[in-house]
């Protein structure tokens, strides 16, 4: 059952006005202090103990500890673990090391690859919990960061697909509507974020040019000399990609696929964070089971490599829903409204899916006739069996101590994909 018009929504921790506008446009009554509202919409960081205040009959738009699970260290640990189980599927992210713990491993891999390939390599250094492009830098010599002891990751720099000479990436939106059964949607529209200077391969002369190598809008908005339209709708840019490269005709399907596989890699840890059930025997309201109480909108950043293969860069538990550019207003308003046509009162999945007029496209569970459905179910079950509750991360400190063990390859910049559709006997 969907939330009816007039439903009370607690928005006391909500800062983004476009979400409030969308909720009002859906006919809901927003309140800044009613703790009994059946629906809670929070914004920003929420301390874990705050989830204990959620009542048995309430649903909330946050999954506990999702911010920690989206740390770059946590995400890429999970992806590397899944790569050991399913190497034929988990080939869509750069080789990654956690610093400073794995500096010596990184240094050895750099030396090995430069010797094998006979050329220099570029790596990209990112703060462990950074956002908006802050602190990102490119290096070509491990000694450039030897004295930096701050928590970070370092990844192989990916040669990008270019449009009109510019590097870009995609911000794709994900909705987890319930955790039991795990149900995920991808929004059909998103954003493409361009650099504001034309791309050239990294050299010692341009390696520090953030407007040429870093796609984050928060970085490129600072370029007062920008002449290109550096924030555009995903659908428009996908059409340009397909026109530029006929082999990219299925790129959207592949983006959805890697988005799902990314979330499935975190699923065991997501499940481990859900608080135990707390029932109120005196409450006359519906008692929602813990695995059905939470829903969440995430943002996943995906780069296309030079061969138009989607490469996952990071996952954001709090994608910005603020409007900076005109193209964002309708997109961000509509994705909230469309989400509330999917999120149900008791956390059950929809009995009948919305049609294409709803921007959210269901990607998991898939249709019974889809040959990919049993593959994704197998990935989900195996990840639970191997990386289940014992992998629980309960504090930010524990996440900071998590170490990634990447599987070295000769040249991971050339990402290889296994065709999983159509299937072969």
C-alpha cells in the first residue's frame, strides 16, 4: 500500500528545500516536530544511535551506517572481495590500494607495472572519506605521497572516453526501496559532469590541472574561464556517446549492471547494520520488521573508459539534491516524487510495478525470464554466505582500519568484461 495524500512526514532534519517541495506536491503534510509521523525524511549525517528513536510503525529514508559503507575504503574492500569470488563480473573498478597501510604494496605494484609496460603510470589519490573532489590529486611517482599518512585510497588512473575532447563522468541515482527482499531501482535520468578544460593524457606539465582531470562539479564551477556546458542531463550525453561509438549502443544496460553489482557487494554489510527488532506491545499501529523499515537514495559515479566500458569511481550515501544548474531542478524534484510512488507503507515491494512514466527502473529482483536474474541472485547469496554478519562494521574507527587486498593484474587499466547476456549453454 502506498502512502496516501495527507500522510504526515517528519522533516525536522531536512535541509534541502526541493525535497520538501516534492513531498508537498505529492500531497503529504510535512511537519518539523511530530515524532509520531509514519514517514521520516532525514538529511545529512545521522548518528547511529538516532536510529534507535525510530518507532516500530515508522519508515525512514536512511539505511543505518550507509555513510560508513560508502567510504572509499569500505566500498573498494567489498569490491575486491567480490572480485575473488566472481572475477568474471567484478572487473569494473580501478586497481585500488588503501593508504597509508598498503603503501609498500602500492609501490611494488607501480614498479612491477612500469617495468612490464615500459612506460610511466599515473595514479589518482583520494581522501578516504572525501567528497566534491576535495583533496584529489594525480601522481606518477610513489614518493610524491610517501610522507602523507592521512587515510586515503590510490587507484590506477583510467584513460577516459572523450566527447568533443572533454573528460566526463555520470552521476547515476539508485533507490533501495526495501531490504527484504532486497529491491533496487536505477533512475532513468541523471547528470553528466564534464571537465572544463580539454583532456590530454597526464604529464608532469598538466598533472596538477584539476579542470582537465577531475570531473566533480564543485571543482569545475570554480573555473571562471570555462566555455563548455559542464553539467548536462545523462540521457543527452548517452545519446552523444552512442553516436560517437556504435559499440556503445548497450552502454546504459551495462551501467545499470555495474550499479547493481556494486550494491550487491555491500549487501552483507548493509544487512549487518540493521538494528534488532523492537516491538511495542501497546502500539495500535502496524509493526514494521527491521529489514523493511529503511529505504535509501544513493548516487553512484561512473566513468566511461576509452572503450566506453563503465568504471565505478565511488558511491555517495548523500547525493546532493540541491539545485545549482537549471537542468537539475526537474530531475531532482521528479526522482523524489517518483520514489514515493514506489516506497510502500509497510516496506513490502510493489505488487504491480509502475510503467515507464515512473523514472525509476527496477533492476533487482529481475524478471523470471531474464537470463541475468539467476546470476545476480547467485552473487547476492554467495556474498551473504561468505561476507555476512562477521564483516560487520560498527564504527567509523573500524572503517578507517579496514584494509583492502587488491588482486594484482598486469594491466588493469585495460578492463575486460565478460558478456553475461546473451547466455550460452
